[in-house]
């Protein structure tokens, strides 16, 4: 069984913008899929929903769902989410979107306010970890 834990696979997902630094969209390690921080951009890397944290959140989750699918997981398999918000008070605006996306699934979660994100105009970034179903 030790061999299973040493399995590592990197994912670059079709339809996702090119990484702006030295990273990949997700990495599978054993049964876990680690999804890199996802920002509200389209496949060309253009910001979606400028000034609208709700629309940006919807775009981030669309991107996350695409990355999860490439790694053999769904939003229901997410066990941990970390949300980075430029304005902590946007939490109440994005929570309904999270509830729509996750439904009755409640992943462990961390919310952090940050002074800026790497993509100009991005109001949030979300990373997650999923347990890939066997």
C-alpha cells in the first residue's frame, strides 16, 4: 500500500488560463487532489465580473469544478476550502454562492482577508483539496 501514497500526477486543464507563475492547476497525491488557487478569469486569462464579487465567485467555482473533473473528482468530494478575500465583509455576499455550489456538503474551510491578489481586479481566490473517489 505504500506505493499508493507515492503516486503523484500534475494536471493542466483544458479551458483554464495559463498559470501566471511556476505551478499547475492541480496535483494528485495518492487519493487527494490539491487544486491551486483559482481566480475569476476565463480561459484567456481575462477577469470575469469586474467589481462584482458574486459573479467572480461563480466564475471561480466554474473553474474549480472543471479542474476537479480533470482529476476525477466533483465538488461533492471537496474536503477543504481556503478562500482569500480582498474585503472580508464580502463573506456575506459569497456565502449564498457557496451554499448553491456545495449544497448539503460542508467542507472544512478557512477564510482569510488579503491586501491584494496576483490578478488585478480579482476580489477573491479559492483553493481546495478533494478526496478522489475510488
